[in-house]
């Protein structure tokens, strides 16, 4: 998923939605930061802590080229993200 597509699809959503990585059906990890690596926007999740909100994500990515692809940091390499879903007032990448 490209950053511009994500931004367009979330423009009308509540900006206070917290962002999570859905590891599996029973495990969510909060997205805590983003980094740009080789024109890839990599989301970094942690096992605990406070998640970024949609508004915070938008503020941190405002200057990044909309063509950047979204990834989630995993071992041994980041995984490309293709979508998200809304569940219980949370935005879940998976």
C-alpha cells in the first residue's frame, strides 16, 4: 500500500484512532514509530507501550513522498503492508 492511498482512505476517519499491528487474531502490537528506509516507510511496533494515533502518523509522514510503500518492521526483513481494517475504535494493519 502506498502512503498516498493510505492517506486518502483514512482522510475522513477519526484522527484519534490508535494504530496497531495485528500479529495474529489474538495479538496486537502498538505502532510506536515510523522510519524511512530506502523510500520505504517502515512502521515499528512494540510488544507494549502507547500507539501512535492517526493524527500523529500523519504529522510524522507529511513531508514523505506519497509513492512510498508502507512496511511493518519484522525479522529478518520488513513485510509490505497491503491494507488495514477498523476494529473496536482501532486501526489495525495486518
